[in-house]
């Protein structure tokens, strides 16, 4: 009885909602990462930096136009174009080399982007207000509708990605390239274009998640690393290249962290996801949902 | 190398080259100002860290983004010995640092070698973050964000020597340790054990098929690498008289990988050259453009250019010769 009543039920429920919201944003980041990996065999170390740049672009556009949604679209579009440019200039020359080269190159890119942001924007955390101002009551809290909306929008984007991969012409090209690059090329699919397109898509998704996250936690030049680390944990736990697995793992890990931060400080709550990773490595090194590539 | 009858043998040239470089490094404190002496000493320490990681990147084909863990625990181990034991003892500091790094090495090696290639890189990266978070938040023991400050112990050999370190003697001490580690690592890479590591790099499945317990070899490789990285951490702590969580942060691991790629992996000497190149570039840029200049931006461009256009690194052309 004592144990049961000592559990803060309201807090648990609030943290469940919080965990699902951040989990959906994380799922959006991780699905971009896993999409790029599944198709191009590229571990995009710069993914967190694209997230961070997206958030900054969003903040800047919101400050000038006053409209959050324009910021979201512009940031995603600009970062997608940047991603395409990065892919053409740095990753295309590496096609056919050891995949480890790509992690090194994208590490270099992340170094440049992060230091550029640090230089350009300084270390001060920038805030942007939530575009939806209304709240609903969750126990003793006034919970912002915006968070619920973010989770829904993230789910919608992931759903759109799935439909896109499944039914559009470009999506069919992407899936064909994943299965067999040489054969796809022989059938007339412009494989280099597919690679560039996929990288741009992943970059745009990272940027969009950055903008969506900006009102929740503020924007700083070093935020990229936290997110890319979490996304890495998610893709390892969920099974690399497995879109469904990463989404489940993203929510799982965010929930774990949210619950842990009831008892310890948020900076220590990260350790819970590290433990989840270690346990996964120990008992199922291929990830919870196997290694099958999304087809 | 083409073999000629009249020319000196490879071994002779190699050792002459080694002695010339050593002589130059030994003589350096007489020619350089205190600032450049310290600069050179630090290059040697970073070089040792990069060299330790080369055992994994260059010889076993595993890119580690977790060397900051070993480096950092070497630092904190040394700090623990110097702060807890009175009077502070140099050898005890080294022992503690190596113990710390090896302990972390065993832990990291056991888990991270269960996965391969990019997964190994990611896993080691996450491990460096784990240790960073622990050290950063465990303020009562590690000093948290501020780290630990201590003073340098004397150089002691029981009953014989008890001398205070100067900039020059510190340089020689570091040089001796780094040169010794280089020779040891070179010996390791040329030993049967090292050959197995290189065979894992070339073809892991086949190595396993021949009957070698690949994972056990990898664990030992990571631990050895961590041991030398910890040694570098101890030297850095002795040189700068502090231990700070920044060095456990993954940026240090990233630097290590950069040094390796710039200098040339699989050469052991290359990483030292890479560390020197990187530090000089940084020093030059901050002298020209001021301290606030984000030197990592141009350094990042150089790094990417080297991966694309010069994948063997600066010393890649000498790779076969150096390993002979």
C-alpha cells in the first residue's frame, strides 16, 4: 500500500505525455537518419547540426516575418537544399568507398556547421514563443496544446514519408535503389539523383524537427550533438535502417528518460537511455527489431 | 621498397631516421622558447593519444569515437593519486591513471566489440558521452564542471633522484614515454597478435573462419589502445596540472580521429604528424585572426579535403615502409 501511494501518479501521466511529445520529435529526427543510412549506407554525423541549423533558421524567419509556419517551411526547404549541396560536394565522391569514410566526412561537416553557428549566433540560448497559445488543464498543470500538436504533426510527417515511399514514383526509385543499386541503375533509375534526393529529404526532416522543437527547449549551437546522440541510440536500439523500429525505439527511450527525470535531474536522466543501449547491445546487438531494411 | 644490393638495408635506414628525429626532439628545448617547448610537448602527448587510437583505426579497422574516455580517466586517475596520497608521487599517479583507463577500457571493450564498423563508432561515441555525463554530474568526487586542480609531483627515483620538473625536463620525460610507447606499439603491430588484428581489418569473416576468436582479439586491442590513451591522459594531467570534464567530452575523441586521418592511419608516426599539423594550423590561425576565430571551420575543410583527395593521409605514402 505504501509503495503504491508513494508513486506520483499525476506526475507519471504528465511525464508520459511529455515523453510521447519528445519521442515523436526524436522519431522524426531518427527516421531521417535511418532513411539516409538504409538507402545510402551513410551514417550522417551532421544530422544533429542540420537539426540545429533548421532551428536557427526557423527562429530567424519567425523573428522577421512573425509567422511560425513560414519559418517551418522555409527552414525545412533551405536545409534540404543545403543537404543536397553537401551530398553532391562531399558524399558523392565517396560512393563505393568504405562506409567508414562517410562517417568521417559527415563528422567534418558537423564540426564546420557547429562552429559556424557558434561563431555566427553566439552561445546564448534563443527562445521562440509557441505559435499556438492555448492550454488545457492536465491535473495541476496548464498544458500547452502546442505540444500535442507537435506530436501529431511529427506523426503526420512520418506517415506522409511512408506514403511517399510506398506510392510515389520517387519512392519506388528509392526502394529499388535500397534493394539493389546496380540493378536499379541498369533499369534506368538515376541513382545519384536518388541519393541526393534522399539526403535532402532527411536534412529537411531534421530541420523541420528542429523548428518544431525550438519553442519547447530553446535554440543553442550545441543542441545538435544531444539530438544526434539520442538519434544514434534510437537507431541502434531500434535496428539500423528499420523505420518502424526507430519510431518505436524513439518513443520508448523518450518515455524512459521522461520517467527517470521525475527522480533525478534531466542531465542524469540521459543515463537511462545509455543503459537501454547497453542492455540492447548485450542481449540483442542487432537491435530490438532486427536488421531488416524497410522495403 | 625496391631492394638494391649496395644501398643500406631498410632496418638501418629506419633506425638512423628514428635516431635523427629523436635527437632533434631531445635537442629542441635548447633551441625553443618556453612557449614552443610546451607546445611541442603537447603535440607529443596528443600524438600518443592519436597513436593509441591508430592501433584500432589503422590496424584493426575499427574507428573509435570513444578515446576521450580513456584519456579522461587517465587524467582523473592521476589527479586522484596526486590529491589523495601525500606526498604526491609521480609513479603512483601514472599507476592510478593507467588503472582508471584500463578499467574503462575493459568496460567499453566488452560492450562495444559486440558490434562492428559504424555501429562500433556510434557505440564508442555514446560511451564517451556516458562517462562525460557521469564525471560532469558527480561533482562531489570529480569537481564537476570545474574539474580538479593539483600541483605537479617531483620526478623521483627512490634513493637516487628527487628533482622538480622544469619545462625542459618535463619535455624529455614526455618524449621518453611517447618514444617508448611508439616502439612498444610498433612491436605489437608487428607481432603475431598484430598480424591477427590486421587480418581482422582485411577480412573479419575469414579470420574467424581460420579459427581465431575475433571478438577476444578485438577486446584486447581496444584495451591496449585504451591503456596507451590513458598514458597520454596522465601525461597531459602532469603537464597542465589539472583534470577537466571537457577532455572526457567526445570532442577530444573527434580530435583524435582527425589527427589520425590527417596524418595517415596505419603508420603510428602519422597520427603524431597529424597532431602536430592540426595544432600548428590552430596556432597559426589564432595568431593571424585572433583568439576568437573559429579555427575548426577551416580545419574541418582541410579534414574533409584530405578524406576525399588524400585518403591515405600526409604520411600515407610511407605506410608500407614504416611498417616493414
